[in-house]
C-alpha cells in the first residue's frame, strides 16, 4: 500500500475513503490529501531560546546548567560560549558545535542557549 494511503497520525495501513476525506479506523483521524500542502520554503534557520536567529561565529550564553555526558562535571548556566559553529546535520538534536573553556569541544542544543 502506498504512503498516501497510510494515516499521517498513527501510520495505520487501514484508512478508508468517505467522500473527499480519508478516515483512520484506529485513531479516528480524518484528513483530505488534496488540501495538504507542504511549505515551499521552510524556515531552516537555527534559533536560540528567545527566537533569535543564530549564525556561525556568534557568542551565546547557556540558560540552563548542563551535565557533560560521560563526565561528572557540569557546565553552569550563563557560561559564555564564543565562536559557535552551526552543524548542518544535527547530532541527536545538538545543532551547535563549540569549545567551552575548561571542558573542551562539545555539541549543544540551540534551545538551551541565548544570543549575546
């Protein structure tokens, strides 16, 4: 069965058509495939916790204490991180690569930083 015939909510392979609508018997989701459109130019910019657009080379500050994976150390809130680098393909949702003094190279999620 094609992907167009699968439920977009639960992925069920058993939806049926009722007039113009498709109905999923498992989750009761109704949709019209003709009216579903994808945005032509989706916003791919990376934004900080406040909604500011980030760019490579920016300076940011952490808004939350973050534990360093594989270590017992913690990066404290309001730590400044200079010269960030945006990652094209995020690693487990971490879309910023940087070096933090005293810690070393690491990845950060943009939702835990604010632009300075």
